[in-house]
């Protein structure tokens, strides 16, 4: 897995078409694993490059990530066969990127032809982009969507960690608790 840390305007040009998933992937819980595995599978079945786009932090929440960057990279390398991990710097340029500009970058820079996302995925300036916008731009059959399970969430895990209730994190979440320490 190649790892690139960059800003939205300096994403490297991909050499081949890709299948992409985008998200914070902070806890790397069961829901995240399903999405990443599907990205890997679709890429392999279609001779595409598999790409994860993640972020160095959430806007205005830099100190609230569960996994530090090194642990996230190591976990992804150890558990998935993804070609590229792109860690975008959350800066003014990213925050002001419109949904159209974001889609244009996916299409031109990463040659994205397929996407895998959760049903609640939002992107672009003021979160104006959504799953339907992706389907309109990439085609209904090229956007794979997983329905969000509210019982599996990074927020839930963060709350249990904050309350020091590590032992109560449900096994169903399949979280590697050692990552959270």
C-alpha cells in the first residue's frame, strides 16, 4: 500500500482507473471493514486500483480522533490489500472544495469509476454532496452503498472510551481494542 499525505489540490495523478472509498475511518470498526473489503473486492474484480481517501482530522475536531495516523496506517496495511491510502490535510482549500470540484478531482486525478460508501456519506463545501450526487455523476451501478447501522459507530466507541468502559465495547463491533489505547 502506497501512502500519500497531501492536500486536495496536490493529489497525484493515478495511472489506472480506480475504485475509491472516502471517510474518516477513525475507529476502523465492523462497518468500516465491510466498506474497505468491498472496495478491495470491486477493484480486484474489475482490474482497478483500490484507493482509500481519509483525512488527518475532522474540521474543528483535531484532537478528537481515536486512532493516531501511524496506527491507522499500520492497521490498514496489516489487514487489507489496498493499493493507495491518501490522507488529505484538512485545510481551507479542502473545506471550501465544492461537491462538483471534489467529483472532478475523483474523475480526473484518480480516474475513479466506482465508489463504495456508507449511506450517510456527505462531502464538499458545507456537506452539500451526498450519495445521490455521486450516483448522478458516476452512474447508479457504479456507486455501492451500505446502509448505516446506528448500533455501530465511531461516536459510540468514543463515548465508551471516554467513560473508560473499554470492556463494554461490544464484540460485534470487531474493534481491535489495542488500537484505541
